[in-house]
């Protein structure tokens, strides 16, 4: 089988991951080297070819699992990567859009699959103002994440957990929100028009001034939700 640049990039990063795992708890000198290795990967995240960037994201995800002290540093770096790359989606040449989409999808999957118990108290992952329109976030754990004014139009959020998330002025129009958990979420002035909220949990959610025009609300849970001045038609 022909060896592609993508496979070469993956193999290189796999070697780094294996070495990192073998060395992590051996001695302080090696751990110091690993720290610099992690920081170098983070600093170069946005300056690499696609295959290298995807391998780096995989490396960082592995790092959070074997060395949790880097969890928040890595989540913060990936959040910044998503915000920056998603901004490019609105301005770049269409021929380059696939690069940014793959980077964003890989990075947000790490965040969505993270161990939320490692998130510091009173800290919040910041994906505000991001362009995540049309992305696949099914079953993603986005609990307590800041998605203020984020574009999630036509995104797939089936069974996603957005409990406690900030979604003020977010665009969720035509999004697939089947059985998504929005309990306690802030959705004030959010655009939910045309979205599918079948079976969604909006208990105690704040929907003040939200637009739910033409939204599908079959079996939706609205217990104690704030619906003041929300529009349904």
C-alpha cells in the first residue's frame, strides 16, 4: 500500500505518543522534556498541514487521559483553535474550507468527549462567536460551555448534553436537537426557528425572547422554563 503524507504524519505522532506514555512517570528530566513537547505541539497547532494537525489533536487528547494536569491547558488551546478556525470558514476560499472543517470537527470531538470532572471549578470552555453551522455534534457533552452568539444552524445535536450552557443569541435555526438536554441552559434571544426539538429537555431553561417559529416541539419538556416573550409563530 502506498504511504501517503497523512499516514506518515499519523505514524510520526503515534511514535511520539508511545514515547510520551513510556516516559511520563520515569523521572523529572524526562517529564520536563515531555512538558516542552506538549507546549510545542500546542503552539504549532494552527501552523501545520492537515495530517500533522489531526495527529497533534489526537496526541493532545491522549495527553489529557494519561496526564490530567494538562487537561485544562489543552481544552483552552483547542477552544481557541476552534474559534480561530471557524472564523476562517466565513472568509477563506471555498477550496480550503475542508481543511478548517476537519480541524474543527476533530478538536470539538475532544472537547465533547472530555472528562468533565477535570474541568476546574468556576471555569468555562469558551466557544462563543464560533461558526459551527452544519457540524456533527451528536451525543456531544457540551455541558456548561459558553456558546454565546455561536452559529449552530443545521448542526446535528441529537442527544447532546447542553445542560447549563450559555446559548444567548445563538443561531440554532434548522438544527437537529432531538432529545438534546438543555436543562438550565441560557437561550435568551436564541434563534431556534425550524429546529427539531422532539423529546428535548428544556427544564428550567431561559428562553426569554427566543424564537421557536416553526420549531418541532413534540414531547419537549418545558417544566419551569422561562418562556417570557418567546415567539412560537
